[in-house]
C-alpha cells in the first residue's frame, strides 16, 4: 500500500497531536501524584515517596509531548524529500 506524500504528512500530524494529547492526559495525573504526600512509587520492591522517585513518572508524558511537537514541526516538503531519498535507496535493490 503506497500513500501519497500528503497522506503521510497528515498521518504525521495526526500522530503528533495524539502524542501531545496522551502526554497531557497522563502528565496531568503524574503532576497530581507528585503533589500528593500519600502517593508512593515502588522501585525494586521499595516504596518511595520522595520527589525524585515521583519525577520519574513525569518522564514518559514529557517524552510523548516532545515527540508530538517534533512530529508537528515536520513540513510537507521534508516528507517529500524523505520519500524521494527512500525511493532512490531502494531502487538499487530492484531488478
């Protein structure tokens, strides 16, 4: 199944927004847990309630937001140039 460059661009935008949404929703819960004094994180079978352990739960939402922003910064011209480069590379192996 071959997608046009415009469709690839739209999929990148969609997944970028999806990553940002996931990061915001899960990050909201992680921030609430960070300020909850009764919340603890289990690391290596040890219950920890210190701020450093709670910050670990903020890493994945922040990473998802960062990836989503990067996906939304890609322009359609870059998608086209990457597609052209991929086609040139694989043309070597075609008979």
